[in-house]
C-alpha cells in the first residue's frame, strides 16, 4: 500500500527522511505541500528531508532576521529579503529552504521575482539556519554556492564562509565587516528570551545609534 503525503504527520522538532526520490517526484511533493506550510524542506541527490520547526526555532529565526534587516537599513545597504524561499538547481540535484535569507550584493537580480531558480539566478548572499534540532545542511548550501551561511544554535551564532568550494568558520561577516555581529546576535537573542523581543530590539537599535555614524 502506498501512503499519500497528507497521511503522514511530522511533529514539531521531528524530521522525516524520504529516500530514492527522483527530481520529478520531489517537485510533485513540493507542489502537494504548497507554500503555506510550517515545514522546511531540503533535497539532495534523491534524499528529501522534511522538518517542522519547534516554536523556539521560529522565535530565534524571526528576531535574527529582523536584526539583519535593521542593520542593513541602518548601514543604508540595499537588499531583498526572501525569507524561506525554496532554492532549487535541478542540474545539481539540490534544493533547500533556509530559515531566512537575504540578497545583498545581488539584490537587483531578484527584484520582483516570486520564484528563484539557481540554474539561472544567483544564490542568496546570506542564508540563516536555526539549528536547534542539530539539523545540518551544509552540503546543500555548499553545492548551491551560497557564499555566507549563518547557523544559530544553543551555543550561539556561527558564521560559515564559502572558500574554494568548502565552508570555513569565520569570526567576521563580509556583509558586515566592521560590526561585531556574533557578539550582537548572541547578546540580543538571549536578551529577547529573558526580557522579550520588543525590549531586546529597542536595545539593539540603541546600540546601533550609539555605535554607527
């Protein structure tokens, strides 16, 4: 008996792995799940992972993404936020949905676009993954050529930069070279967990006013 996807339940914090799926089947599943869903997908060489984030995952994603937007605006940098867009490259047999992402250097390439195909479009300049469930998808991002990947987990923020086809850990972000981004993200995300998002964001904005001309 073959199960329909709608018969399968994935609880928050859990993962479902489907193996030996060709690209056409992956596209069918993607279409069946639709865009208005809580789950996140990644696909690599016939293996599809479906994950439903925990509530704390979503909270951390939202505040980190918002802090990035505030920082880009404070620095007067043009950007296009694409949230959890599905990035696909059929030729490379890869697809991934980041928790959040931003086009910064390449923002003009995606203005007005609702669908991104990495066979023709550039990858996002910055992708963000909240790794509270120990989910690691470095290979997806590496093969798709995402130059900067942030991973946030219980230990704080880790910045990964793509160099010569491999990710290396970095203490600075090329998108924010003069900003202590790891210190700021760690400080204000933890602050949001104790004092609430609104107060943490107000304090972050005050730090920007005091430290950025």
